[in-house]
C-alpha cells in the first residue's frame, strides 16, 4: 500500500485526558471510547489509551493497552473524524476478549459516537423558557 500514513498523534498529557473525560463517551463490550472535538483547524486525530488498576497488574494493563493501540491503528483511519481527540479505556474483558470481538467493540463504539456527534450538531437549539 503506497498510501500516506494516517495523521494520528498520541495524547500523553494529563490535561488532554481530563478534557476528553468531559466529552461524550460510548461503552461497548470491553472498551469505552471518549470523543472530544477540538474545534481547531488541525485535521489530525489524536488518540490516548488508558487502563486502570481494576483491570489487573501492570502486565495485564499493558497487554490491554497494546491491544487497544493495535485496534486503533486498524480502525481509526476508516472511522475517525478529523480534528477529534479519542481516548480508549480498557475494561475488564479487554485483555482476554477474542480479537474479532474486540475489533467489533471498538468499531461499533466509534460509529455510535460519530452518529451521536452528528445528531447533536444537527439538533435545533432548545427554545428558551422565557417567551414574549
């Protein structure tokens, strides 16, 4: 494949993760994905990965994040929106879930978030409670 690589950057700073935590999220199977439109002109997609200690020890958490990184590498070029930050959060089943099912979880969460974002953008503003 001679295509240029998909412009994807990593989220690494805590404030970036905290900003994404306030954004809409979608939980599907073994993954939670948060999606925060940045509102700037940079078309790149930024993505971060996290796993809490509830998942298990460091070996299990690292395995979960490796699996999420690979799923993101495969699916974000097709389903991600430009100018958006994504955070993929591992859940208890992430390290052991069958690979096709994990890919399906990530894919369906990305599609649901995109649809939800479009629905919010096209929804009319709520009428004010004060009417003259």
